[in-house]
C-alpha cells in the first residue's frame, strides 16, 4: 500500500478542486508562498455553519486565515450554486510607518504574485486612483467603526459544479482594519456580471466558515512540505512483491495516468495524439505533486522533470503492449560485468513483445557510474529489426519513484 505525502492532491472528499488536477488552478497556486490547504473535517457541517442569507461584511468578524496564503475548499448548498467551491485567500500586512497607505496597497496587491496581468504599471496606477476615489466616500453602517487600512487581502474563487472540471471564476480584493474586518468602501473585484451572485455567496460562505473555525470547529490544515523527497511507502509496512518492478511502481504513483485506457498502437508504438494526451495528463499530475512542496523546496534541475516524463511514458506504453516483465536470475545478472556485447548483432535479437521490462537486482548491484545503480531496463521494439533499451537508476532506499 502506498500513501501520497501530500493529502490534498488525492483527497477527493475534502479537496475535490485540487484533487481534480486542473492545470489552471495548480498554475495559480504554484505562485503562492507558504501555502496551506484547509477544509472542514466534516464537510456535511457546512449547511449548519453557512446561513442562507449574507450579512454585512464587517459583522462576520476576523476574516484572516492562519497562513498568508490559504486555499479553503467547501461544498456549496444544493440549488443554483450546487457543487464545490475553493477560495485562495492571500493577505499582506500594511506597514504602519507607510506614509501613503493606498499607494502601498496598489503596489503590493497580494494577487500580483499569481496573476501577471495585474503587474503592469498602468494597472497599478488605475488601482491606486480607484483606491483614492473610494477613500473619499463617507463611512456608514456598512463598514466597521475603524476604517484605517492595516491589511490587504485578495481572493481567487474557483467553482466545480458537481463532477465538472473546476473553473477559475473571479478575483476580489479587500482592505481590512487592525481587527481583520473588511472596510466596505475599498472592496474591488474582477468578475463577470453573471458570476456576481455566485461570488457573493462564496465569500459569504468563506467568512462564515472562518468564524466557525475561530470558534473551535475542527478543520483539516495541511501545509506545504519544506523538504523535497521522493514519495515513500507506508512506514512500517513491507512493500508488495510487485513494487520491485519499475513500470508498476511508476504507474502506482501516477494514478491519473494509470486510469487512462490503453491507447491505439501501431506495431507496438503509441500514436502521437494518444502520446500527447497521456503526457498532458502526466504533466498535470506531476505539477500537482510538486505543489505539495514549498517554492524554496522544489528542485530546480530540469532533468528531474524530463526523467519523470520519460519513465512515466515508457511505463504507460509498456503497459499498453501487455506489460511483460521478466526477472533475471542473480547469477546471470552478475555475469553482465564479465560479458562483451560487441559480437552481438542487433538483427539477431528477437523480442517476444513490442515492449518488455527486464528486472534484475543481484546481491552485488550493477553500477553504470558512481551513484547510478541499475534497477532494470526497458526493451522497446520500434520495428521488427530494431529495438531501444533504456536503463534507469534504482531509487534510493524506501522511495518508490
């Protein structure tokens, strides 16, 4: 049995938006620093926590979440807003010594980190002018007594209608006072007219849930990992027998790729369109896996991503060709170091399948170079008289990828 080290990308009950693997949503979340994921321990309690009608913005209480970047997911009530919602909440603290608070807010909108289209000079100047105009509005009962900006908080709203693919709906921006209460007159949004009712109710739900969290309602909180490591098996349990075989190990860690139907093959070779689709699915899954790690912990070596693509697609194609795996006796593998292959002609080799995998783990590991221990190799037949072998290093102890 294998467990993913980062729960939200596989927990479809509490985090269906993230678990969907939507490329656009993962792309947005990738830009966040120190991201936390939160959801009610019992999602069914949402109906009891969220009233059917909204309230004045400042009467919800403190609207700040525990992390500077928090993605909150929750089910929507039955009716026109059925499905599941996710809200990315990103906040920044306004420096108390800042002489021009509104200029600082315009320049440091927390949504700038994840939405490049907001970073242009013209966009910043327009935002500053709008904030100045709004600051001249007299305060009334629709805002808190203290209208001094102390925090700026942005929201990205996602919606998933039942089993459909989640979509990025809109952005909102709030200015909060020292108590974390939204100051009514400063709220702005980038939203289509038809989506306003959905967004208003989503924020109403978000604020109601935060009020319940502060009051002690149990929430799941999952923070990004600070150290990059491969995916590991369940601690204390012996891995199943098949885990020693590289192709099955790869597909086990790419469940969305594994769930794809076997593609159409031409003499054992996957068709280009099927290959592109499978690699796209694999890429989304790999990115979601990488989202589990803080930005500073993600590997910068492009070879890591290339290797993931290579081994994943080889395993996928291998399975489509029947998934033949051969285990070589240890004594035979040991003789590899004592064998010269120069007299073996490629045309004399006949493979029983278009793709097969040779697994060999002798008592004395075969090494291609220091730190590169051979786990096995693929033999892929591109045409009757030609084959391609690709050898991959054995994972570190305990890892499965």
